[in-house]
C-alpha cells in the first residue's frame, strides 16, 4: 500500500508541475490569467481537484497549481501537492 501511495504522490507532483507550466505559458500570452486558469485545469487530471492560480506581472507570469492526492492507507492523507512555474510575460 505504501508503494501505491508513493506512486500516487509522484503522479500528483507530475500533474501539478504540468498544470503550472501550462497555466503560466497561457497566462503569459495575451489571454491573461483566465486563459492560464483554463489551460492549467485542462492539463491536470480532474480527479486530483486542481486549484490553479496564475498571476500576471509586467515582466513575469507565475502560476501556482495545488492538487489533492487521495490517501489509500487508512488514517493517512489526503496529501496536497503544490508546484509553481514562471514564464516571461509577452508584451
């Protein structure tokens, strides 16, 4: 069970990172934060319940994605995993 749990957490880390990169990329372009949020959600498996928060600045855009990994071992979990990505803002 512990190996399965570690695998799920690893999957969650991977998904959060992919979502953060997709959200930062989309938000850094002309679509802004709404496009970033949509792209971040689309890049993450829905069962992980992603929370996507892109923030556009004048030079850099940063997106933070938090996913909830369910616990498969009784009395442990769920686990929240957060990843961030930063991209240069398109002018």
